[in-house]
């Protein structure tokens, strides 16, 4: 019998990484998974080995991926949002090291984690496919970095046509176990997770542009698994229905909807960010309000992918996890008790 595929996953201990590692390890066609992470976890899924690697300064990434049939590149730093030079070093320069290592080690497949954030501003009343421009929102570091790497991969594919490159562009990814990590990344230490429960939050603000898509992280991981195993190339949007706006959020929280001018909401966020009370920047807020809705038809047709949970179920899981302080046995995902 042909031996199973050997897959290396960077950023293997975060929200997406833990789901991708679990999905790969559960597939009999995958022989082994090597997870790269700065801090090694206590979590031990089957067929998986861990390697400590810092993509910002590790000089032997090619050695870590040598012999792999595919590299799934997920490593990403959202913070510090006040220091875009630091995130550029990790996200862009670290990614360039991974791409070079794939070539140097002769790895035939690269699956890269792009994002809805790579897209230029687009419509909220219809979904766009993968041909929509990918210039991001230039004021937001996250979008700027994701869009820059799309241009890098454009050139990479021309120079290295022997490498099968897949770019995943998912909507916002949630699962219960990632809630504590996402609260720390976006809400900060002052966001009272246990109080985010139905009936306690009195109102959800509604302002122009507040309409986005969500996806359960495990469903996104299934698309990554299929991309490793399928003979496909190019970009794939990943999203679940329905789109979420203020009305849907209010329904999850048993709250009412209150109209709010967008400048007022942005000013409040900018004040909190400026005082370092909130890690999410006002520039990212601007980007989210301009992101287009995604048409995931190509992933369904060419990967045979189908999300098992709705966007509302994914969001509801995340809110439940925030209330309970849910997490996992990896440093980025540590829950309330472990953090």
C-alpha cells in the first residue's frame, strides 16, 4: 500500500492550526503531520510530532520541511497592533522564509492561509468570487500583509510552476476552543467574557457596513485537508451562510438593535486603542466594514467541500467559549484557568 502523505503545518497550535492538524491526523491518507510552533504544546494528536521553530529567525526551515509532500502555512501574528514593523517581520518576512524553504527542500505542494482580508472593498448585498481584486485595505496592517503575500505568490507561481500552490481565503473563523485566544487578540484583557451571555448585553450597535461572514474553524480545516489531497491550484473562498449583521448578533445575545453612526463607533474604538485598552485597531474596524461577502462555489465544486455548520452556529460556539473561558492545551489557545 502506498505510504501516507507527510504534511508540515506552520502555526500548528493556534485557532486554525489545531483544527488542521486534527483533520489531517484523522485522515488515513495522511501518514504523518509535523507541527511547527514557537512554543511546544502538551496536546498530542495521533501521527503528529512537534518541532519548535520561530519563523522570524529560524535559519533551518528547509530542514524542518524536507521530505514533506505538502506544507500548510498558517503561522500569523495579529499583535502587536501598535507595532506594524513587528507583525511585518513575522507575517511577511516569516512567510518569505517558508516559501523559500518549500523550494529549497523540493516540497511539491504549498497551501497558504490567505484571508477575506486580502480583498479590496466590495459589496455587502452580493457575494464575490476569487477574481475580486486582492489589494486589501491599505491602512490595516493585517490586510496590507495578506495582500502583499498574494503578490509574492503571484511571482512565486511564475518562477516555480512545479509547486502546486493553493491559497485559502476564509471568512472569520470561530470555534469554542479558540474563544479565549480570540478574546485576548481582539478584545483585550478588559473584555468580560463571562458577561457575554444572552439577556445580559442590552443592545447591539448597528452601523453601515456591519455585515460579515463566519465559518467554523473545523469546517475550514476540512477544506485545507481536501486541498492537500486534491489536484487543485489557485484561490478558494471559504464561508458559511447566512451573513451576519447587527440583527443576527442581537438574536444570539437576546438584545435589541440600536442604530449608531459609524464615526461614533470608530471614535470609541480609536480611543480605547490609543489608550491600549483594546488591541483591535480602528483601521481593522474600517477594513471589516468594507470587506465583500464571499462566494464559496469554487470550493464546493472543485474540492467537494461543504460546511457542516452555519455561520450562526460558529458564532454561537465562540460566544459560548468566551463565557466559559474555553481553550486547548496549546500556548496560544490556553483557556481562562490556564492563562
